[in-house]
C-alpha cells in the first residue's frame, strides 16, 4: 500500500489487522479526518500459559528430562515440547496450540508440578483461548485433551468420529495402538480393543497375508549354536575415584521401587519352588521360530510361560485378585494383565501384556516385542506400566536358578523363572536322558492364598509347559 494512495482516499478498511502496525499515525497527514480507518483494538499476540495436565495415577510432579523446543521456536498442534519422567513412565508433552514459545519455566532435571505453567506460548489473538486455560488447578484430562498429551510410544491421533466412539465406550485413546498412517487410531482399533475387553468375536479385519508354513525340504537351516558356557564380560567403563561421598536424590523408577517395596513389606510372603522339564517346549519353539521370524516377530519362551500362567489363572482366579487395604474385600480381576519384569538402564520396570486370556501365543509375542523395544529405548508409556494383575520375572536371562521374588502390590502373586540348564534326568524306564530343566520360584500373599492353592496352580502351569500340546485344548 502506498502512502500517496492512502492520502487520496476518504475511507479505508483494512481486512488484516497486522497491516495496521506498519504505519506510524504521526507520519501521515490526511485531508479527510472524519472516517479514515475502521479498525478495532489490535494485539500482536496473546501469551498463553500452557500448564502441565494431570498425567493420571496420582502423579503430582515429574522431572523434566529433555526440551524439544527453545524460546523463539514456532510450534504447531501435536508438536513435541518436552519429555518428562514420572516415577512410573516417560511422557512426551505435546502442544495444544499453534504459536511461538516465549518462555520455558523449567530447566533440565527440574521438578515440574501438575497444574503449573510449563511454557508460555504466544498465539494469534484472533483465535482466542479456551477460558479453562486461565485456571491454575488443571482438572483431569478429558478424552479431547488426552489427544494433546502423548504417552511415549503411542501416537494418539484420531478422527472426531473415532474419538466419539472411544468416549462412548469410556476408552482412553492412549491405551490403544493405532494401525493407521502415522499410528493414527482407526475405528477398527477401537472395536478390536473392545473385543479383547469383552471377549466378543468380531468380523475379521484385513490383515497382512500370512505366509504358509514351509515344507520340510524348504525348512530354514538352524544357525549353529555355541554350546560353550558363556562367560560374563565386565562392562568397560572408566572408573573414577574421587575420594568423596556423593549424595543423589531418589528419582524416577527408583523412587517408584521405594514406594512399591515399602508397601510390599506389609504382605506376608509364602514361597514355593519347583523345577520344570522344558525338553518338549524347547523342541516346539525351535520349530516355530522360523515361522515367527517370517512374520517379523522374535519368539522367545516367555509367550508360552505367560499363556500357560493365564490358563492356570482361569482355574485359580484367587491368584489374579487384589486385597483392599483393610483386608475386608477381595477383588477378582476379569483381565489377565500379566507383567514381565525388565532390567533397563533406567532401572527395574514391569510392563504388562493386557488381556492375555483372549490372546494367542503369537499375539503375546508381538506385544512382548513392542514392550521390549520401548523398554530398551526408555519410552514405555503409563498404560504399559500400570494395571498389572500377575507378574513373571525372568531372572534367568541374567543368571541364577532360584530367586525370592517380592510381590508387587496390589497383586497377590509373582513368579521368578531361573535359567534353562541341560541336566541328566531319568525317564519312566529308568533311562538317563538329556533334559532342559528350569527352576521356578513363586511368592504369594499368605493372607488369602494358602500353600496348597499355590502348589496346585504351579503343578497345572508346569503340566502345560512340559506337555505343550495339552495347551491346545484350552487355548482361546
């Protein structure tokens, strides 16, 4: 717009208010003063305090581990702002607005509090801000808000129709892994999740083509294994002796362990141990491993252990229950959310496989692969780490044959699996044969579980693993 053109006009209406800021009124001389501009109050931008929403599980504070933005950066909706670490999981906070970051309220390793400002974002004043953003005490997230706070490993993108379907069925989008583009949650994902919760059978959805089993002549040759005993190799880390004591705060997963184990001290533990002959299971796994690899899945022994435990829990539901604080009521859990203890750089974590009672061995293997990948990267979400009803700890991957596992409240039982050893055993004819032996150590809450129940469950679990073909009769 030229100044001489402005002078020659008696009435000018600017459509975009940002152009008004270009002119200096004192520098312009107008011949018609009565109605030159028709404008409203102009603002170059509105500062909004983006508060840390309620993450759930009673979490009130988190540690800021990493910033993905800095002051002056432009952000859009769903852009990652920072990563925070609670005592349960790592969470990525994403933006709800399009704007410019004007202030970071915390530095790395600072403690951020729920309901307090996390960053200041300058947004377009014409778009406005929801009035609830001015409230300091942030209420628990609604389903709509939940899409803007992404739990690491779960991209909660969905269409309004899918969000409405999730809301009608009281489902949190963060608990569902999307199968659409960019992990977008589809309607089929919601329906499949409901099917697992209720056990209903839905019409099959389009899936990737399953490769037919290979013929014996086409069998993939097994890679030769080194039968020599593995010698532990010390980790080569520089050791520095400062000569001074060092004090560090208890944070993250270590802090969660302190709380959990302190609560576990109130539980009278009952221990039970046994050994399992996995000779047939080892042979079965060797036959199924190539088929699983063709589908892109690593098949370990854990899916069999987990499924056998779920079949046993159907017969002994008291082991899949919880006891209230006053020891007055026992709640029998409908879902078998079986946890698997994992050793990570952040410490001991126990994610769980949801609804094992309606999962196949292959389904469990797929989920374990996902959990192990996220656990190694420190990206497990809150939904992966909460809601467990029964736990198995495979301490044998590190070493040892027996352990004394500690129950994770509010669960009432846990099992520790030792390493698999090749040992001599006698068959029914008195002949010595080479057996694959694994030891298991159980701990149960002796307030509601007696020794006989624990032993019967262990015997049933053992029978499924020693004769894996028998699992076919009860698989669902």
